[in-house]
C-alpha cells in the first residue's frame, strides 16, 4: 500500500499568509488526519498518517486517539481506519443544500412519469435519512418527510448505501447495527444480509419486498460522486397489491436508473468537490 503520496495534499504549512487570528490550528490538523485516509489507503499506520500530514508521530498519535474516542476512527493497535460515523460530517451539507436542491426536480419528473412516490436518502449511522421526496400517494402507515429515518437493513435505499461502503465501514456497521425484524420478510441474519449486499453491489440496484412494512415494495439505485463513491440513494416505492417484483424491475427500474444518472450528472457540474463524493 503506497501512502507516501495521497491524492490530496493534506500536509500542513507552517504559516500561510491568509490565516488570521481566528485560525484554530488544532482543528486544521484534525481534519488533515481525517483526509489522510482515502480509497487507496483506507488503513494507515501511525507513521503513515504522520508522513501524509507532516505531523510528528506524537502529534499524529494524539489526533488519531482523539478521533477514536469520538468514534470517527477505529484501530486494531497497529492500523487505523475511518468509521461510518465520518459520514455525519458530510450529511449536514448534503441535507441542507446541494443534494436535495439538485435531486428534487428529477424526483418530480420521475414520479410524474411512473406515478409512484420517489425519494433520495443518505446514510447516517445505521439509518437512512430522507433528504428529498415526492409523494404520489400514501402507501405506508407512517408519514414520510425530509428528515424521516428508517433502519438501513430493511430498506432498498439502505441496501444500496450499505453496498457502497468500504469493507472496513461495512464491518463497523455490523458491529453496531441492530438488525430488528420489522415484518415477517425482514432479513435479520448478518450472513444473509451480507450476501444480499454483495448482490446489490454487483447489479447496481436493490429491491426490498415488504421488509420495512407489509405491502410496501421498493427499488433503489445508487447516486455516485465524482470518484465513484456512493453518496446517496434514490428509490421508487409502490404497493405490493398493484405490482409484482417482476413488473417493478421491468417497468420502474429503467426510469429509476436513468434518474440516478441524471442526478449524478447535475451534481458533477454544480456541486463543490467535497459534495460530489
């Protein structure tokens, strides 16, 4: 694993001219430690982090252990890696501005075309959180709004988001997730869920049949950022009494995948780099 040249230069300059009296160097250093991890270096030693950031080993160790105490980093004693909680750092930006604004008109077009409710969500901890939605009809016993959350293991968008995690992030998920049975159809066995997530990752979409609520069938697709990382999920929900799994795949999935690609294209053009994934 080559970690001597990370794709982003996170090393700290001693005294850039633009810094003012307000500058908090310790915050800058903590963020630099987080940014030292990337797709080609998801697990780093203390020396790797010190080299990537320009910090001393002692300073890098203090920041890593602090991040571990806060739940953003985990370690086996030698290697450090980010946990899924780091996703919370980007959620506030995604949910408050860029992603919902970009996605909403696409959801409206999608729902108007297929006459089913559509949504976009992000992963926060072990739950999905809705950040955009167009409701054509109410098909659940509970009302779904922006900010509503459901357990990821029982939802199509959750399966898509979990399938997009790194191996280390997915392991962290299974360590903390409570795979509660919500209906007779809910997959609660970790091995079965892992198998399903591998299938979702391979085919590029997920279907959940009455695992969250009886009578609810949904299909979801990933929304990827510029680097290919899954940053969100988009879905269509329908009632099982008027559709079959086969008809959902035939009649709804193509439009859903087209919408996901359209949202990705708009995010790539209009969103800042850190919001594109």
